[in-house]
C-alpha cells in the first residue's frame, strides 16, 4: 500500500518531466517552422531537454528508492535478500535434522493432539 503510493508519486513526477519534454519539443518545432531557430539548434535543444529529463527522472527514482528503503527499515520489513537468507538457513536446518517441513502434511483440524508426556506428568 505504502510502496504503491510512492510508486504513483514517482510516476506522476516522471510524467511531469515527460510533459515538459513534450512541450519543449512542441515549442522548438514551432520556432523552427517560423525560422526563429535552425534545425541544428532545435535538435541540440531537444537533446539537452531529453538529457535533463533523464537526469531528473533518475534523481526522482533514487530519492523514492531511498525513502522506500528507509521506511522499510523503520517498519521492520524483511527484504528479498533477508527472506532468501532465512529460507536457505531453514533448508540447511531441515537437511541437518533430516526433515522437510515443506513436504510435511498438516494434521486434520479435528485430529486430537498426540499424548507424548510421560505418565507421571499427566
């Protein structure tokens, strides 16, 4: 939910950068058609706008990624790397104990608990 909101914010920001690029291309086209700038100047200006847009897009993405990482750490969510490490550790424990919880079938819900306590503890 939170990451969805941040993702939407990032897309809106990127959209604003793209919109600016489109407006710049439109303005350059109009100026070029009116003869106020040469074709070379127009291409150079559009290239400059595109490069600036790419830099701004990357900066926005880095900022959002950093914020998401910070929030995830504050909340205590595990990363994919954390989960992979835990899964591998569990696999090694299962292997060491010669069991596999992934393959075990759960007992039926209405099954009585097995009595394994010694008689004198009942």
